C-alpha cells in the first residue's frame, strides 16, 4: 500500500490495483502550493463528508480523471446535481470493486456542503485489499463506535486519524482511538492547516510513543510504502 500526503486530510492511496484520492483540499491550501492538482490520478475520489476543506478539488479531479466519487448519499447526490457521477455508500454498507473493499463507518462531526446544502452524516471508511487494511477516520470526535472496527473489519495495518483538535479530536483522544481500533501505527491529519488546529508535532509524537504507539507525520508531497 503506497500513500502520498497532499496536505490537510488529503491522501493518495494505491492499494489492490486502484488509485484513491481522499478528501482533496489542495488548491485552497497554501501549505500544498507545491502540489499540482491536475497531475493527480484517481480511480476513486473518496469523500468523508461535505465540508469545503474535504471536497474543494473533488469536481476538478473527477473531471480530469474520470474517477468515481464515493461518499455518503447526500454528498454524492450534491455532486450528481452538477453532473459529476458517483456511488453513494452509507454507514454500515460496504462496496467491493475488483479486489478492493470499502466499508462506511461512523464519524461524529457535521457535514454541510460548500453552498450550505445539508450533507447528511459524516463518515469514516475502512478499506482493504491485497492483504492490507486501512482506516480513514475522517473528521471525527473520539467515539466508542470505533471499538466495532476490529470486530467487523480485517486487522488494521494503518489508521489515519485527525489530531488537530478544535474541529475534531486532538492528540490525546487520537491515542485512545488507536486503542479502540487496535492499530498502533497512526498517520496524522487535519493539523496545522489553520491557526486553531496548529499542533506541537514533537509533543504529539511523544504522546503516542509514551503509549506504545507510533504517530507518523508525512511531509506534504511525500510518498511512503505501508
Ligand atoms: Ni469537517
Ligand atoms: Mn475538516
């Protein structure tokens, strides 16, 4: 499984022969000014919820690549009204495309779309194929529902968790979330993009290592194998 970080909560994931782009927020993000959104390939554009800092470049990437938007019903419907096709996947549901399975799980957050349209409930996704499994929490608070994930999905190799606090859980809650999902290897997201979510990165890494876990923070534009 190969992962590229595009800043904020946006990741490119190559798994089981598919290219996914998760929550694209690149052109409005000054920290990601080195990324060319038009150079990004995608078979699947996965959106955890409707907030602008997760969907800003989704339409452009869909047009460029012909990739399919996968998100919750209301978010896919909103893009459909703009003639951008997608596949709705709601909480509890799973979808298998060739060798890749995506399961939609709970997140505690909100989900208004950029024009104010209600976006339904926000989501997380667990994705597996080729013997690897990854949890993308989306924007969420710590929730006991995370304890279901190891009971209903394959064992996780990696959890992508928000750690910036204020709009989502912060570092201490994310350490507990890693316990709930039984995954000691965590890739952090949703930090440093805006002043309210600025973090002390070394302190955050220590909070994880003190609890026998690893917090990985990738440079924007970097790619890594998991
Ligand atoms: Ni959000
Ligand atoms: Mn967000």
